[in-house]
């Protein structure tokens, strides 16, 4: 039952996000647009490029979608509303999201095209930049909760959300999550102006539809993770818990979407340099500060 | 205006019986989701005052994502070929809309044609919506095929390059089996020479080794050729690369004939074409794509079609034949595979591949083709060419009326038509011996400054597209359209908006780090003019060029404020004057110079020199050794207008 509810919530959020995305790009609020766009993808030819690596080409969009859903499986909407309340939830989400890289490299390699391939490899470089900034802030979150269970992590934020308790961790995680979702300004693997779509470049029709759905789902999953780890999950007055989870998730997702609109794409070298020379020391500092707080503050 | 009574678009998709009900809905969805690829590019649409988004179409970055091919204006011969390749890449159902020009000969007739105007565009969208709702699917969709999608294969002896014949066989001199290659492609030997020169790390033995290997592989290929070659043994797809990688997919164009309806009626790109990919001969084989893993076997030979991973040009390139050549048993060792490859700037040995960017590429102005040799994400060398540039024709005895000449020059430069109109007027009037008239000069100067503002805004929009900075693209494009439509007074009302834009860009995070230090020209680079030259006094990088252009926008505004209303340059009465005239105009991109000979009111010969013709030569220096993203930013910061590249 939980499975169905979470899945519906996920789809609903993706739909809302797509509506907002359409609104920011075209200036018109059209609730039916995402559905129509999905139907239109069904109607278009789904071309297989010449001499592809068929397995990679076909698997990549589906894998990306599965990864995003798997990640969402351990994120609670309400105290009991979670598909799998794993003892290692915070670790599991890392493990699931590691496959985003695999999916993108497959999508890059599969179609046998230069733009796609460069896009795929670029994401590998990007991983080296953001990966530590996903793991290290989560470490600090788990330290405060003294647990890797996601529901316990939300519980630990009762009264004081992590965004206040460890703002540094929030900022780092938020940025790294955007890089992981390869949204602008971190859209190096797709980079329309540089790679003509990159890993997206050779997909058409249904496959492109799945890929786009997967990308939006990934954004929702990461926004939901941000909510669970930093924004107090379901905590909030008046409204039922699930509603707070959804509202916060959507707010984070929309802010990820909007940030990209007002920023130019980051330089690959800058991303790497800043993440390593600035991000990792800050993440360590965050861990130390949180550690001290956990020890000192009763 | 064409209107098809049956409302079936030429690029309709094969109807599938099973889904008749669904197709009705899908058709409606398609009609509501028009996405267009603009040829030559969105900047040309803007400079014509077309607002494609407002008309109801989404502008896409790639042909794969487009359902409408929107062609604006007349295209050159080379562009026609590129457009055919792009069209072939678009998934069906697809339509062609043509505004203000002839449909390229390489394409089927346009589904809708109109003049270059917003009204024409809106009509086109209306028509497309109706046509797609009714005729997106057809029982008998038309094939699309164009000569550019094919190449002739010829057979050459690996040891005796002078032995070339149209059929496979053996060399009369040494008896070796001949090797297939695309006609018109440089011989492999030449390439090796080139490689050798460029990358000292190559050892001679290695090359020999490679030759031997190629030979073997080709033998293998021949067999394939004979087996599968039931269609057209000498006609193969020809990797064209314009704009996109695997350009050409006859595949779906022969599509329905060969569709073996694998499950969902996918269009399969027939495996032909990839030249070196060993299996070109299996072009119509049913499982050509299945050969995936083995395909690359023969790639070594094929000089310059480095599509995809096949990096032909730098034949030794490895991941593909790595598996075959080296680690025959099991895992391929990257050390083994890359040990003989040239080292790039960062010390890593990688495959080199030559990748085309353009002539229709979201990050570059339409008509500009940038060919970069990439090793990984780094550019080792690059070169830009214009596919739409004007040609200085001064043939004897070919006279053009003065008015016609002006129109022709103005329409040949869609990104700066006012400047070139002015240039032609000035040169002709001087040739005819007319004195300057200060009132006219002033109005013309204001018109020129208006165009400068619009042009710089167009560049900002283009930069926004390149950098994925959607806000900048939208904002600059909106302002550009407003300025084009505005009179002098309304123009001044836009002043705060333009100041705000500049201020906003100054505050935008990441922008400075993206542009600073990129695209610096070696000191003492000659032949610069326009904003590029003026920014060279400053830091001379992309960031300085951005601010130079923003400053010029403000300066031009001040000038307009102080001077008055713009007046489009119109030729004054020159009678049947004769003489020689020369004029120089500071166009938005730099100085343009025109000298011409006028005889009895007819332009007898002319010579045009523009800033872009010189600037395009700087590209090679700017991109070398840069990361791909930086290289593109550097090229973009020059604000090249391929139209203004004179050959």
C-alpha cells in the first residue's frame, strides 16, 4: 500500500514540477502540458542510431528511472509512510544514487556518438567533484540522529531542523544534489550549448520520454532527500505530515529548477576545483562542528 | 503559400493499425507540442524580428528533439546539404516550414511556406497544428533520400595509393586485396603522414603494424560486403556530421520498407554508413546494429570520418580495437590500449576524434561550422569555416543595378543588414560623386547605432544559449525584438531595462569565472576590429568582450538620445553616375570596407572586406589546448557572423 501511495506522490510531484518548468520557460501555466508532452513522445519515432551498443542504449533511460524510484523508496513522507524503512536508509540512498553515473555513462556510450560520449564521461568527472559532498553532509546528519534510519533522522529534527542545526551541511548537500541531478548550472553531461544535448542527444520518441521522466523523478528524489535530511521531513504545524513532506519537497525541487535559469553553466574545472579545495574542507568542518554540538549540547 | 488539401504532412509517420484510437490522441498531443529546429539559427530568426516562442513553438537544441524544421531565408548550397542531414535525423512525424526562401533542393517540398514575418510564422503554426492533428500518420509515408546521404565507395590498394577502382578486387601491382573507402576521402597514407607530423610519439613500426592489421580487417570486410550487399553495393551512407553526429539515417527514411517491426516499430538506423565501422556493407542487414561489438574492426583506414567513437583520423585510437588488437583474451588494459597514443596537454593518452560543431548548433551562430579535434574533453586543434559566407564576385561584364546591389548585400547579411545597406549606399553615392548630406548622415548613424544595440543583444542571447543561461537568452531576445520594433522615443524608454540588464550580468554568480581568462588572443594579434579589438586593450578575454559590448550598448543609447530619430539608409538619387567609390562602416562586429566601380548607375565590380573574415582565422589559436566548454566560449566571444565571412 505504501508503495502505491509513495509512487503516486512521486508521479504527482513530477507532474507538478513539469508544470512549473513549463511555466518558467513559456510563461504559461498549462496543467495538461506534461501529459500531452508525454503522449507526443509516444507519437514520435524512436530512432536507434547506427551501430549502437544496443544494451546500453536501451537500458540507460530505464535504469535512471529505476535509480530515482529506488532512492525515493527509503525516504519517508510521514512517520509510517515509507516503502522500506531500512536500518541503513541513509546509506542505501547513496548506493542507489551511485547508479546515476552508471546510467549516464551507458547513455553516453550506447548511441555511438561523440556528443553523447563526451557527455557521459563528463558526468564521471562531475561525480569525482560532487560525490564527497553528498556523503559527508549525510554523515553529519546521521551523527546528530545517531542513526542511519531515515525516519529516525526526521525524528531527530523535531523542534530544530538540520538546516538551522547544520546550515553548512545543507548548502553543500543542496549544491551536490543539483550536480547529481545534472540540472543547470551543473548540466555538463547534457549541455545543449556545448554538446547539443550530450547524453540526451541521440534519444527520440518513447526513449526520450522515459529519459525526461527519469530526470524529473531524480530531481524529486533528491529534493525529497534534502527535505528528509535537512528540512525536518514531515514536521510542520496544522497540515498532515505527508502534506508537509510534499510541500517541502516541491519547494526544494522548484528552487533547484529556478537556480539553473538564472545562472550560466559552471565550468568543469571550476566545479572540480571548488568542490575539492573548498567543499571538502567545509564538509569536514561541518562534521567537526556537528560532532562538537552533539557532544557538548545535551 | 502551399496548403495540402489532404492535410498530410510530407514527413508523416507510418500508421499502425493496432493503435488507431490512440493515434488520434497522440496526433492532438503532437499538434500541441511543436518543437522546432531553426535553420540557420535562432539568432537569424531574432534579427528578422521573429518571435518563435510567442508564435507557439518551442525552440530545440537538436534535430532529434524537433518536429518542425523551420528554415528562414535563402540557404547556401553547403547549407542545403547540411539541412538534408538534419532533416534525416528528425524523428517522424516531422514537417518543414519555409519562411522567405526557396525550399532547399535537397529536401522535400516545404509543408508550409510564407514570407519572413511574424504573421507568416503564426499562420505556419496554425497550419501545423491542424495538419499534425489530422495528418501526422499516413498509410504510405514518403521516403526521404538525398544524394548527400550517400557516398560512393571506391577500392584502393593499401600499398599503391594510385590504384583506385570502383569494384573490389586485387591490386594489379602487388596482388593485395583492395581496401574500401569513401570516394573523395584522403588516402590513409596521407593521414598517417599527418599523424606522424603532429604527434611525435608515433612509431613507425606501429604504423606498419596497423597497416597490416587494417589489411586483414578489410579482407574480412570484403567478405561481409559480398554476403550482405544485396542493395547497393557502391552506394553507402556517407557520414556527414553536419550538425550532428550520426547524421544520417537513411534508416528511417527507407524506414518503412525495411522496418522489421522489432517489437514497437522502432525505426532502426541501418548500420550502413559508418564507413570504417567495418560493416558498412551490411547496410540493410537486419541486425546490423547487433554487430556493435565487432564493428569497429576495420575503422582504421578511413581517414576522416571520425564519427562517434570511431575516431578514424587518428587511426590508432583505441578503445575500439583495443579489444581486438591487444587483449584478445578477456579484459582490455587501458595501459596497453593507450600506450602508443599521442599524449595531450594534460599528459593523458586518449582517443582523438574530430567532431563537427555546426553549422546548426545551439552554442554557435548558424552557418558556422567548427571542426574540433578532441581528445577526451580537450581540444587539440580546431578550425572554423563559414558555410554561408558571401563570395567577392567581380566578374567582368556582370553588372548589377545599384538598388539591387544594395538589397542583395543587405539580405546577404541577416545579422547586420542595416550596416551593410548603409555601406552599400555610401559607396555607391561616393562613386556617383554625391556630397554628404548631414541630415541624412545623422539619421543613418542613428539607425546604425540601433542596429548595434540589437546586434549586441543578439550576441547576448546567443551567449545565453551557449552557457545554458536561460534568463539571459529570454531577456536579451525580448529586448532585441523590442528594439527592432521601437521608434526613437520608445527606444529611449528601454534605456532603464538595458542598464538593468548590464547591472544584472555584473551581479550574476559564475558568469565571471566562466568568461574570465577565456579566449585571450596572443599579444600583437593583427587584423582585429570592432568590440574584439576594443576589448583587447582591456584584458582581451571573453569577460572583457562582454563588458565592451554592454558598454557599447549604453554608448549607442546615449548617442541616440543626443541625436534623434533613426532613418533607414535609402539610396539617394544617383542618376546614371559613374566612378569608383569606397566606404567604411563600423558594423556591430567591426569595420567593413566596400569599394566598387559604378558605371552608368550599375555596379560593375566590387570588393568587400569585413571584420569577421579576419576574426574567423583566430579560432584555431583560441581553441587549441582548451577544454571543450572554454573553446566554445572563446569562439562565441568573437561574435562571428558567418554571413560576413567573405571568401
